[in-house]
C-alpha cells in the first residue's frame, strides 16, 4: 500500500508520510475532509470533544474506527499504524 494514502483510490485526501499516531491520522482525515470538529463528530456519531480527544491521543473505540472506515473509506491498517 502507498504509505502516503490512507484512503481508497476513490478518495482525494492526501496524507503526510511522517504521521506517527492514530490521533494524527484521525486529524488528517478530518482536515482533508474540510470538516470542523463538530461536523466530523456528527458524521461519526460522537461529540466534538470526543473527536478532539481522539485526535490528541486518547484511545479510540473500535466502533469509532469502524465508522471512520464506513464514512470516509479510511484504510484500517493505515489508521491504526500497521501499514
């Protein structure tokens, strides 16, 4: 898999190679989608505060990771750092 792309070919979000954490990757998905924390949280069925916590290093529930895959087409292995 291309290390720069966390989404399927149909998506148009570009990622930085140096991302180390799941939180940084979540932040990249949100930023690349052009969404505010509130809009991102709404799409994932979480609060804006929860989205902020996940972007800043809190453990992300599997249910949220699954919704990111469903909503944004995120490659799960990339998201959790197993690329």
